[in-house]
C-alpha cells in the first residue's frame, strides 16, 4: 500500500514540476519530400541532416520528386588563437563553424530565407599530444556539425 502511495506521490510531484516528454515535432506538409543540395564539402553535415529529417518522419528524396529543396550554401570552419604560452606558441583556440542554408520550393520560390548558423567551441592545444590534439579538433568539428543539423531541423519547423 505504501509503495502505491509513494509512486502516486512521485508521479504527481514530477508532473506538477512541469516535466513532460518531448512532443512530436510538427512540420509543414511541403517538407514531406525534401531534397538536400550541397557542395562536396558538406558530406558529414548532409548525412547528419538526412538522419535528423528521417527521424522526424520527413522523406529525403531525389530532386525530381522533391517538394522542398534544403540547400546548404556554405560550410566554413576556422581556428582562432585565443591564448599563447610563454614561448609565443598557440595554447588555446576557438573553433568556429558557420553554415549558411535556405529552403526553396522546386519552382525556386522561398520557403525559408537564407539562414546562418554560427557555432563555436574552445580547444586547448597540448603540444605533447600532437596526434591526439588533431583528432580532438576533428571530433569537436563533427559534434558542432551534429548540433548544426539539429538547429537546421528546428528552424524547419518555422515553415
């Protein structure tokens, strides 16, 4: 009996504090059959976008049967030195990722005007672990691409 009352009490407390499962995302029907256009530099981003769109029940199709064209216009990466050590060598970097995209109908009218996503991460460079540092930088850029794909899908909800 006590277990039952405790479970009821916990359920009421969790529900009362505002916790709830994420709702299913709602997208315009114009996005049901989306084609992703990008230059060759965006292969990882395109793969992540395809996965995110499919998980939201949006079909990724060829350009011929598309009702919307998600165009990745540019993907730029940059490394900016933030701090240097006593020898004047870079010690800390800021990694920057900038993605520009838009969404058009097949007749070239806008569904979503040009959008820019800017993401950044701080990265401490350890010169004694040169190979590991390069790999860590690559991983950070891939994580930022994953975040960018989620932001793009989130912005598609505004259509």
